C-alpha cells in the first residue's frame, strides 16, 4: 500500500457538467444521480451549488 495520497478519484470537467445537468436540467434528486454515476453526494452537491451560483439570475433553458 502506502502511496501517501488518500484514494480520491479525479473527475473531468465534462463528467461534472454531465452530472450537474442530470440534476439541474432533468430535475433528478442528487441522491439518485450519485448512485447512478458513483460520486459522493457532497461532491455533487458542491458542483450543483457552484453551477447555480454561476448561473444565478439566468432563466433555465
């Protein structure tokens, strides 16, 4: 063992965008999406919050 770094997967921006899209555009629960794509709920929640802040005031498409 012992590579020093905790086991954390790095996600591509495209992966994150797709995940956020599933929640925001398809109005799916975060818990459901996290099960499907195998990502931590806190991580996805952060991505979704960041997306909503970045797009605050815009009408959803």
